[in-house]
C-alpha cells in the first residue's frame, strides 16, 4: 500500500512553521484556542492572508464576537493585511441570527450553502465557541453539540478544505468533543508577572507529524505574530556553513588590541566563545568594539547585540562600519524579551551578513532585558545562547559586569564561566595611591596563554596594555604588597607586614 503524502502549507507566520514541523497539514481541521486577548484572531487572519489566493480562496465566518466591518478595521493595522484580497481571494460572512439564537442546524446549513457557493480551500469560524455556547442554552444542547461537531467534521473532510475553528477556551483539560475531532490544536497563552506580559504558544496536537514540544514565546507587533522556536531549531543554513568551516584548519583571530593576542597565545581561536568580565568603566565594551573593528580590517563581518545604553563615542565608532554593511546591530528596546527571541534576532543578522564575529554587550544588560519569568532560568538561557551561536560557527565575545569585591576571584556573576572557551578579567587595583587597571587572561581552552597580570590604560585610541606587574603580591586581594630586598613583603601603604 502506497503511503499518502500530506502536503504542508506555509503559514506565513515567522517561526510557526518550524514549531509545527514544517507547516500545517493540508485539509486538516485545526482549533486555535486560548483566553480572550491572547492573539487568536490576529493569528488566524495572518495565516489566512498568507495562504489565500484566487485559486485557493478563503471564507471567514464570524459568529457572535465581532461583526466583519469592526474586525477588518482593527486587522488592517497589521502589515499582513491585504485590502486588495477582500471579496477576491478572501471573503467575510456573518452567520447571522441563526447563530445568535443557538440554532446549530441553521448555522450548519448556512456554512454548507456558502461553502458550496464559493468553493473555498480555507475555512475559518470565529468564534466557534461563541456558536457552541449559544447552542448550550437550548434544551437538547448535550445531544446537539456533539452531533453538530461530528457532522461539521465529516463535511469539512469531504470538501477538502483546510479549516480553522477559533475559540475562547480556558482549560485544555476540559472534556470537549471539538478537541477530539480536531486534527490540530494550537493553544495560545499569556501570563502577567508584575508589569511584564509574556505570550506563549503550544502545539498540543497535530496529527501525522512531529512538532516541537513545549511552550514557545511569541510577540504581536506591526507585522503581526512572530513565534520564537527553541534556540537552534531553525538553523539549517548556518549548520551547512558550520560543516564547511569544520574542514578548515584552526586559525587565530586578532583581538584588535596590542599585546592581547600575545597574551592569548596568538589570538582567539576561530569558533570560540570569549567572556570579558570586569567592573564598570574597566573597558569591556571598548575591547569588544576593537574585536569587531579588527574583523572589519581583515575583511570579516560582524554582529553587535547591544543591551547597554549607547554612548556618542561608541555610536561614532560603529556608524561607518554599519553603513558599509560590515557590521549589523541588534539593538532591540522591546520589553519582555525571551532568550529564543534574542537568539533569532542575532542569527538572522549573522545569516544576512555571513558574519564571523558576534559581540553581546553585555550579559548584565541582557538579563535585565528579559521578562521576569525568564530570569530565574538565566543560567539555562545562557547555555542555550552559547550553544545556538556555536552551531553557526561564529566567534563570540560577551561582556559581563562583575563587582570587584577584592575578597574573592570570580569570573561570572551567574556561575556560567564554564560555558565559555576563554575568559579575560579586568580589575581595578591601587598602586602608589592611584587607581589602576589590570588585565589577565584566565583561560583559553586547549591552548597555552599568558599568566601575567598586566597594567593597561584607556585613551581616545582605545586600550593600551602595558607592563607586567612584577615584584607585587596580593594584587587580587585586599592587602597588596611589594617585594623588597631579601624577598621581604612590605604593604603598599608603607607599613611593615612583619
């Protein structure tokens, strides 16, 4: 027996096809469910305008929720709305008084008549639950509703139309005949925590194909709905780039800061992730910008994901590189971000520019940009971020604010230093009554590197690494000392250390 191949329809909703496992099965009966205000109607309209053509027309039945004119007035605010398609490839029909009265037989007859008249390939009923609730007031509702749903399902199958029932359902565990009849069940949710509101989507059911499990965040903006699949779920092109790069010999990338390549054993190995940590004002962002500029100098492209407040000097340094197409900037100010949304934005820029270098400045700002519901899992989020970027083959530099306590030596405020391949630490120290900056390369995985503590300065040209702090002890702690004749240790304030 030959297998029937099910065609998959591209929804036109960014990220949704990846979550669905390739698209919506043609001729399927789908339920879009969720609480009021979570985006069900917007999602249905976006799918409809993406799929409908004169050869594949759509009928959109409205019941008790909103009349067609009111619905259209709001939906035309989105970029996916196509006014030229109305009454050509898209037609809106109100089911009228029969639906209001809860007469399911009359509503079904109206649907049948319009389907036979227009022969649609796409059918939408909004709100299907309003129709069934109106019927629920009748004396025979318990018998009429399952029969109505069963008959509708049989008719839809015979019409060979892809169908969407939209409804306000509050609990997916309720016993409801439409849940059983539906081939696909797309559940939309929204949660509020303090002043943060996050929307999530779950494919609870999709017959005949594997979907991505779990909750997937989505956002409603001027373009409509955008879904953010798990990090790495949408990387076919970049994975192909990674395979090509895997055949190349390991090479070192210049950091753009004099002497730093030498301290790192020849530069940062291509494909590594580097964490630069230090207190405020220690030059982390300057070092990161030098890394991008060095890439441009040698003919590479890069991406900057900025979560810090921009400064005039920083913008001036990037303007020329951005205008020439050498640097792409992800500088979102959208509230309540999720890790999957950020990864998608970064990887989209990486793909657009074929970038080899990525800077995330900074992880501290990145954490504050996340919705509160995602901050408790920030360590896990960091792991997914690093893994997804590593899959593209890019070399990543991340900066992170680290309070200088002088009582311990830490490399990450989140306990995530083990996720990165290399670490550079910037610190403040006091020498001869002056506040000085000190830099050290803590780690370069699989490579020899310097163990020196070097002073550095910052001027209009950037970071200048200077001398090794020879003859000093305790610089990383709270009691620095210097060596004098006979290896005697003397406190830097001149007091005898005994």
